[in-house]
C-alpha cells in the first residue's frame, strides 16, 4: 500500500502555486457564498414563521388595514420619525466615541453604522472585527481597540438586561395588576436583575474578582479533564488584569458612556412610541408606560441574537405583547407601528451601514496606497 506524498511548497513552480491559491480562493468564496445564502434563508424563514404565527393568533389581522395605517402618516409625523432616527444614530455614535479617547462623534457614527449593517445581515457578533479594524486604522492601538469593542458590548448587553428589571420595578411600584404571563415575565426580570447585581458585586472588588476567577478555573479544569485536555490558564490573574486595565482606560469615560447608553435606549424607545401613536393607537388603549414595559421585555428577550437583526423574534414579541395590552381591535395599527419601527431600526440600517462600510474601506485602501507610494518616493530620493 503506497502513501501519497504531499509536495513541499518549495518543490512547486510559481505557476503551480498560483493555481493552488486560485483553487483555494474559489473554494473559500463558494463556502462564504453558501454561508450567506443559508443566513439569508434563515432570516426569510424566521419572518415567514413569525407571519404565520401572527396570522394564526390574530383573526382580525388585515393587510389592507395595515397598509392604510402606514399611509395615514402625514408629513409632520414622517419628519418627526426621521428626526428621531437621526438622534438615535447620533446617540449610538456618542456611545461608541465615549469608549475610546479622542474619537469624534462623527467617527463614532461611522463605527456604529458600518458594522451594524453587517450584524443586521449576519447574526452573532459579526460587527466586532469591523469595528476593531476601524479603530486601528484611525491610529488606535490594538489593545485600545479591543477594550473599546469589548466595553461597547458590555454596555449594549447591560442595558438590555437592566431594562426588563426597570420595567418590573415600575409595574410593582405602580400597583399594576400582574397575572398570567405578565407575572412570569416579572419574575424572570427580577431574577435577571439579581444576576446583574451579582456580577456587578463580584467585579466591584479585586478580591472578589480573584475568587470568581479561581472558581471558574476549577470548573473549567474539571470539564477539560473529562475531555482529556490540558489544564486551562489561570483565569483569576487574567480577570484581575482585565479589570485593572478596564478601570484605568475607562476611568474618565464610563460616566459619558453610561449616559450615552441610556439616551440611546431612550431614543430607540421614542421611535417605538411615536410609531404606535402615529399609526392610530391612542393613549387610552395603551399608555406610554405600558409601551415601555413591552419595549424593555423585548430588549431582554433579544440579548442573545438568534437571527440577524432579531428577525421574526422582535416582530412576534412586539406585536403580540402590544396587542395583548391594547386589545385585539388595534392589532392592525400596532402591526403597522412595529413594521415602521423595524424598518427604521433594522431594515434601513442594512443599505446605509453596508454603504458606509464600503466607503470606509475604499477611503482606507486609497490612504494605504498613498502612504505606500509616498514611502517609495522617499526611498528613491534617499538613494
């Protein structure tokens, strides 16, 4: 039995190497294309499934009535929505800029929109590499970029976890009747709040951080031994170093970042509330605190992105919860409101974000070519 011997790269001619690289590149492109098609089918499938669920749940759902509700917006309402959208995007830029020293808000907006266009199409943290690359091309060190990206994720996830807790406390303080599904939601929100407070307490002191690191290292080592893997590194030391570095770099930035996070969440909620009111659901049917509770709950539900842009999940949650609060007679108006809200916070982000990313990549490539050309000219003049 003969064994096939792989040729060493040094034994290959330049033509053969080029051919191998071309075939490898084609395979990589096909793999990426298949992945993109699969994700696209997943998004479409989620939207179709959500539409089926809504049609099966609400007998009064009427497409023509939904279209009429959307068309009922006048020019002033349309301008108000666009203005609030601009405020929301600017707040996102302020949040991004607050996490890295000296970054202008305009670049913060770019660092939000471009990667957001990617994550609106590809689920998961697909925006993080692009945002990190943007920071480094703007002259920040890899460690600064990494910390800013990680801190941005912490603030974004943190507000999604805190909002349901705030909504639950609001319901309890206002003596709002809580029964059935709402009782379960409030209990879950309170448990999430306890978990958030526990994490904050642990990382609030170096000694507690070290203790948690040792506990996690022991658990991780036990699992790895079961899998016959080598022991993990010392998590306690890594967590303490990460905590110290974060405190040092964000010492004078966390207040701005916190306020930017709150304002960003508030402006996004304002978009939802304006959409609900402009499409014909009055305050007598559902008050703004009730709309906020629904908004907060959906934010908590979408902490872990199942689909790109939370497609399907957000639509079912918003329409189902808002209609349950307002009454089924407003299902068409609420559906129209949710569609407007989702267009503003998801659909429109895709072309604007991807366009922003394309322009940034082109400008960056042009700057790199100019710098390379200038370096070559300097080398020639020095000879």
